C-alpha cells in the first residue's frame, strides 16, 4: 500500500519523488511545485487566468520571441546539492531550444528542465497570490531568471521584475502598470497589453 503524502511521512527526501507521490495520491490532475522547502498546490486556474496568460504569451511570440511556451517544469539544482526548486511558470520565454544536455537533465530529473533555460518566467495569480509574490519571486531571482512577469489579479496590477540579484534573492529593478494598461518590459522585449484580464 502506498503512503498517503497528506498524512504519512514519505521515505524519500527527493522533492521530485515527493511531488510524484502527491500526483499519484490524487484522483484529479494536479501539478504541484516545490518552493522554499515546501510543496505548493496551485488551485486549478480559471478561464480568465488561462486566457490572460495565453494573450501575453501570444504578444511575446508576435514580438519575435518564438521560444515561448506553457506547461513545462523547471528545476533549480545547485552544483553538488539536491533539488532546490521545482516551478511551472504560467508562461515563459526560453534562452535556447532544449539541447541534448537539457534533455539528459530532464530525463535524470524525471520531467523537469534546468531553470537556466528560462529567459523570462510569467505567473498569473490564482487564489493564492502570496506564493507568486513571495516564494516564487525569490526562487526566480535566486536562480538568476532575467525577467519575472507577475500579473496580480487580486491587486489589479502587473509587474515586470528584472536585473536579478541571486545572492539577495530579489530583483533590483521593476516596472508596474494597472491591469488594462501596457506593462513595460526591459529591452529587448515588447510592452505587454494587459487588457485581456477582466477588472
């Protein structure tokens, strides 16, 4: 009989195995993440979340960024250490197409790509904005992800954080805009029209 990860301790200390156990213990599809030593269970996204995120991704693609996507997970693994973070951005831009080395990393890490593939990570809040504005913000900054776009639907604001300071686990610079207006991004990215998000 398998352990119930919600009530019983698991034998593995590997965060990837822990997330697999959570996925196997549920009857509904979930995509848990591992951030700052804790399993995070994002709520199922609603139509506005997915529609808005897709509109931002399409704008990036139309602006010439063809290595955009959704649904892939990314892992931070520091040299000589265990997995630190497992995140699944709502949308992203890659630095590069996956290489053979990236694919080998993904195979060893059971479906998670190396986080250094990310040039831009985007998140849209879904009922628990504290995860996106705190732990995920710090995780992307500490991994050196160049740009972190956050659409905070609860506060009706969009933010573009850039110039990461990995040691301090924060971004040095940011732009923001009210939802419904254009959010400037650092060069060479285009400004993003946030009008797809209902106010």
